């Protein structure tokens, strides 16, 4: 029985630039978590996105019950809409941070290669903003703080799917008793991820319990859709769509155990 499908790397054949922006984004996310979030929960709960703050255009400072605990929503930046940007560089745990940064490390460099440094940065931030708007749309009156780079990285995944659909992705596949590494095409790996977000996102519409948090699936969906659309505007005009070289054809590269 299949229990997990986890990307751990990709084929960087043909990459022409050093992905400085991807590396810088990873560094910023890590530094924010270590130096600003770990020392103080106050920073996290002040600079996360709270949908009701955005829709009502006001900073909400109050104690919020979540499950059996409580958090204190602190004073945020002014204007409060700046949390849309600050929350993109914050994470809820080490696993949340490391998972997002792994995806950015795997997929960001090749998308940056197809766009160039500056356009990739603008693309990344814009996907993150649009992802946040999608999340707010799904629950405009929610007081649950939202944070993380997942929406922006979903945009990167959407762009990667358009640019490199046949590029091989190194995947750790898990069964009940053992794991192995295989290669799968990006269209399968990312396509399955997007399908899961759609399934979970539509399922979450029925969940209206304000007392518990969860995964912001609609941010993932919004980011992925933004990436699928915006990539056509941001990719370099002289970019050539990736195709595997003859000596490493698709038939030889997919589904090979390693």
C-alpha cells in the first residue's frame, strides 16, 4: 500500500544561471523563523495575515480561542495590509519551514532560470499575494492567522509544470514497510499535488469551525493557478521549452529506481 510520495530533487540539466533569488528567499525565510519567530510568539501573531483584518481594513487586537488553547492577536504593521507580505516569510514550525524550503530549493532554481532574477522575484511575490487573496476569499471573516510561503511556492510549482512538464523529479515513495527512490515526470508529481489541493480545498468549504486552524488549501490553489497563468507573462521570450536529450530520453528516465 502506497503511503507517501515526496519530491526530493530534480534534473537541473540545461540550467544556465545561479539562482541567487531562490537562495536569498530561502535564507530570508530561515532567518525570519530563527531570529524573529522562535524568540517571540508575539511577532508571529502580529505579522500573520488575519482575513478579517484585511476585509475590514483594521488591526484587530484580542485574545482568540483556538481549540483548547488561546492566542493573542497583537498589533500589526500599518497599514495592516502589509501582513500580506510579511506572512509570506513566516512559518508555523520547523517542519513547515523545511518542507516549504525543500520545494523552493527543488523547483525554484529552474523557474528562475526561465525568467531571470528580477522577474522571478516579482513573479514569486505576486503569486504569494494572489494566493493570500484566494485564502481570504475562502473565509473573509476568519480570525485564524495565516502564514507561510506555501502560496508563493505553489505559484512556482504551477510555472514549473508549464515550463518543464516532462522533466524528471526524484521522488521518495513510501510503502508500509519500506521506501525507495524513483523518477517521475513533473506533470505527474505536480499534477497530483494540485489535484490533492483541489480535493482538500473544496472539502474544506464545509468546515466552518472557527475554533481550529488547518492547512490553507485555497492559498495553495490560488498560488498554483496564478503560477499557471503568470508564467506566460514572466518567462523570457527567448526561452526554449525543455525537452530531455536524446541519450536520456523519457523512456529511459522515468520510473527508474535509484
